[in-house]
C-alpha cells in the first residue's frame, strides 16, 4: 500500500470515528432534552391531579381506578414492554441473548409510550416516579442510535445502553455523579474500562442540557443537615436499621405479590388495575391526598420544615407505591421511595431529639432507598446531590451500608434483578433463585 493510500485510509477511519462520536453526542443531547420535557409533563400531571382533588376530594374514587385501568389497557394493547419502572427492562436488555429479545425491551415506540403513559398514570393519581421510566427512555434512545448506525453488538449492549440509562437518571434528578454510580452499581454490577468514556460523555452532555434548560437546581432544595453531638450519631444505625427493614419488606412484598398476581394479570389485567386503583384512591383519601404522585412536594416540605404530611405518611406511601406498581402501569419507585424514607426519618426524629429533623429526614431517605434497591452507593450519592449537602456524605454512606445488610436479611435478591428476570427467557432468568429468596413462584 502506498503512502498516500495509507493516509487516505487513516483519514477515512478518523472521519468514521468522528461521525460515530457526533451521532453519540446527538443521542446524549436528545436524552437530556427528552428528560427535561418528560419532567415538565409529569409536573403538570401531578399539579392537575392535585387541583382536581383539592376541588373534589372524592373524585379520586372515579379518576384513579378508571384512569389506571385505562393506562393498563393501553399498555397491554398497544405498548407491551413499557410497563413498570423500566430499569428491569434496561437490565434485561444488557443480558438479552440476541437482538430480537433486546428489541422487545428497548425501542423508540416503547420510549414514547413510556412517557405518555407515565404522565397519564400520574394524572390518574398513581404513586409512581418518573426516574425509572427516564432510565428506560434513555437506554431506548441510545439503543435506537446503535441500530441506525449499526454499531457492533457488544458496543451497543455495554456502552450505549449503559450510557443511555445513566444519562437518563442524571438528567431526571440533575445528579450526574449519581448517574455514573447507578450505571456501575445497579445496571452493570461490573464495569468495563472501555465503557468509561462513553458513560461519562453521555452523563455530562445530558446533564449540561438539563441544567441549561432548567437551571442549576437541586431536586429537593438545599438542606443544612449535620450531626452536632456524639449522641446524634445514633441516627445513623437507627435510620439504617429501620430503613433496611422497611425497604427490604417493600421489595419482598412487591416481588411476592407480583409472582402471585402474574397469572391473574395475564388473564384480567384491566380488572386487577381497577381494584388496585381503588386501593390507591382509598389511601389517597385517608392521607388527605399526600400519597398521590411522586411524593416530591412531601419530601421537600419535610426537608424545609415547611409542611408535614403526618405521622402515617410513610405507611400510606409504602402501601400506595406497592399497589400502584402492581397495577402494571408505567412508573418507577425512585421518588416514592425517597419520599417514604423522608417521612420515615421524620417519624423517627422524636426518638432522638439530639439529631436535627433535617438530618433524620436525609438519613431516612438514604436508608430506605438503599433498603429497597440494595444499591448503597447510589442511595448515598443521589441524596447528597439532591439536597446539595456534602457534610453528611460519610453518615449517609454508613446508613446505606447498614440498610443494605439489614435489607438482605429480609429480601436476599435485589429488586431490579428479580424484576429483570421476568423479561428474559427461562434459561437466562434464574427463576429458582427468585423462588428461594421470596418464597413464591418465580417468573416464567
């Protein structure tokens, strides 16, 4: 080969390399834009539902059951694969044995359906979050880019799907570090060196887009939490143990109920959603509307000491989130878990007056979130970034790891891994492990 031919080949390779990067950056920008639009749509839905309930409190008896039944019918009929959080689908896509299986879990059709149906579920009063769906949307967008550009299969599986999921979470919460940690800890459970640049680029680009449009905000505002005395450090094991037990019980209850309700959901999905919608509506009436939606306002009120949803809020939110997820509507458990944990910390505060209320709320969030997801690093970092408080990072880490240990005594298998098994072929899903750990029939 002549010198000129080698130079031409090198330039062609460089051109292809930069074309690949340009397409990837466009994908990350798209994830950021979509996440911002999704967040605004969800906020509108929550506010619209709150205004409706404020005017007619008992309208929930009609709106919530029929609304959730409608969402489930649309999901089953037109958008299979968009149900639930979306994080299990993204995890299963990483482990999918072939492209056909992955296409059932990640696609632009699923991404668009996820957005529309999550907004409709929030408008109906479901106790769900948008962060898990945003992860699913981000992974779907990046995967679609991989199909268009025809990237190699391994590149799509690791780099694009992981980066899309991380970028989705980072843009949803405006927490870039948590997006990276989440991708490493929850999505991959392992980390390949070649994925690092792709992952970091996606998170940074999506985060810049979200920040540029929404401003440099913190999800729950700014907290001034601290541990002023040696005795106040007892809040760490207290929130860790209680958060681990209650979070582990939530995961165990959700997995056990889902395993038992799966046959019924296959035969009568709309009827099941209607009945569970009645439960969500009843809990909303009992709690004076505090259990509807993501729980964002309640958590923010606790952190700023502006409002209090009441001592029964953690239990009502726990039950409402469980019932909402079991309906099968698109929606996640991130925000509801943080709100439940914040309420739990507030309820524990009188037991330890030496610790400030804000500190108990923050540690309660971290502990319960880690108890549910069994992802302690993500729990500590995501709460730290959301309240813009680095002073409590060591106590939060200690709380989340205590919660992890306690949660594993209650529910041995991480919730997202167990839910991902429903989306894999029998040989890939390891149903026996699920049966052993939740004492119920595993997914088929």
